[in-house]
C-alpha cells in the first residue's frame, strides 16, 4: 500500500502517542540484552497476551482474514520459555494481567488485532537483530510468522479497511488499540513487578 487507508491512518494517528511511549520503554536497545532478559520479557508478554487471545480469536471473523495461523501466539512464548529451562509448573505460575477495558465488540476486536498483528512486524525485526546473540533460544515469539509475516500483515490491512467503514468504527478500534499499547507498556515493557 503506497498510502494508508482511512482505517489504518486513523489507527496510526490515534495510537501514535501510546505507541511512542511503548517504544521508549522497551529494553531491546540496552547494552547486554541477554537470554535471561528475553525470557523475563516474554514471560510478561505471556501475561498480557493470554487475556487478549481469550477474547480475540474466539469471535467470528471474516473468512478473508486467514485466521488459522494467527491463533495461539501464547504457545510460541511457552515454547521459548520451555527452551530456556522453564517447566510446565513454572508456566502455571504466570498470572494473566486483567487489562482489557470491557468486552470488545467487532470494531474493538480489530483495534486489538491491529496491535497483536502489528507486533509480529516488530518481532521479525528484533529476531534478525538479536538471534545470533541469543542462541540457542529459538526466539519463537520473535520469529512470528516467518516469511509469511509481511503477507499476513497485508492481508490484515485489506480486511481491516472493509471492517471499519465508519468514523465511529475507527474511533472504537483506535480506543481499544491505544489501551492495548498502554497495557503492554505498563505490564510488559516497564512493569512495577513480575517475572
């Protein structure tokens, strides 16, 4: 897409401050980012992502979205943690963060999916940047969809435009997307406590 569609432009503009605050809080640019740092990070992502996936992918979605590969990103994180020495008992200690601002309707779910799916693009960049230094961890969370990451993002954007035809829809999606970015920053990037 050479120019952003109205829905994408609204989401980008409406979440710019939340996204910038999140980017500033992430630890990946710090010197010495290591495997233990990664494991602590993805453990917190797990706590943020679990409630999101519980409401996000259970709903009805347009068939054009190619839903199957998008489900169960929590399992990617669990694979990373297990590869890093965690046990099933350790995984059971992770508590989901209660951050969702209510029960999302269709437009809100697209706002949440915008954050969840957009995270795969950033993850692929981080995978390329850090994979060698974090060997032997598989970095499954950062691998995202592999070579299918960009095509699946483009597919999402196509469906997004049809799903948010009105300004009211776009505003609702944007409100929920901003809440997701803010919750990620508070509970994952700069948590007061946790793993």
